[in-house]
């Protein structure tokens, strides 16, 4: 097994199939599969997303946002006292533009992912509006988004997700 395969194997979750309504053992899962599925289903507001699939995407977006923040910070502060950035426009303005555009680009896929996660626990897309209630809304949404997947394997929003 090569190093690349070992890393991919370490980042892959293989669910334990005990019931017929669970994911088969050979179903692709993990952070990279979830993130790829996140971008492929950016306009899918109808199906379901598992709890693991949702939180893998949240983790990956956090890591990408953190990396973009560090790049933006370095672009603003420069490499030292009174020293210009040697990369010019690319090294100063470009990271700031990317840092500002990243949340805008992720808005629609993020809303779609959250609505699919709500569908997984048997809630309607209208439950998304709980997030806008001051103070209590984020707590309610956190409760919904961390809830376990509803059984049976098929609800009014479709079959159990693979991730």
C-alpha cells in the first residue's frame, strides 16, 4: 500500500452495516467524497445528506477558510516591517479578493447542504428559518444538524444517503 493510499484509507470511514437499511460496507465515504458530493449537488434541495456528510463539509470549509484567512493576513501585514510584498498585486490584493469571495461562492451549496441535512432528520426546508431567530435560532439549528438519521431508510425526502 503506497503512502497516498494509506492517507486516503485513514481519511475514509467505513460504516458497519448491521441492518439492511444501512449503507453497504463498500459505499464511498469520508471527507473527500463528502466534499466532492457537496459541490456536485450544489443545486440539489430535494434529497438527503447524512450527519457525517454534513460535518465533513463543514470541517473542510473551515480548513479552507482558515488557510485563506492566513493568506489574507500575510497579504495585509506583509513579510516584515516596512517591506513591500515581493509578489505585488498577486501577493496583496488577490488573497483579500479570494477571502471575500469564498463565502459568497459557498452560499448556495451551503444552504442546499443544510436543507438536505434537515430532510435527513425528517424536517421540511422551512425549518431553515429557525436559524434567523435571535439567540435561540442557532441553538435550535445545531440541535437539528447534529440529530441522528431518521429511520426507516426511506422518508418523504428519499432514501438514506450514502454519506
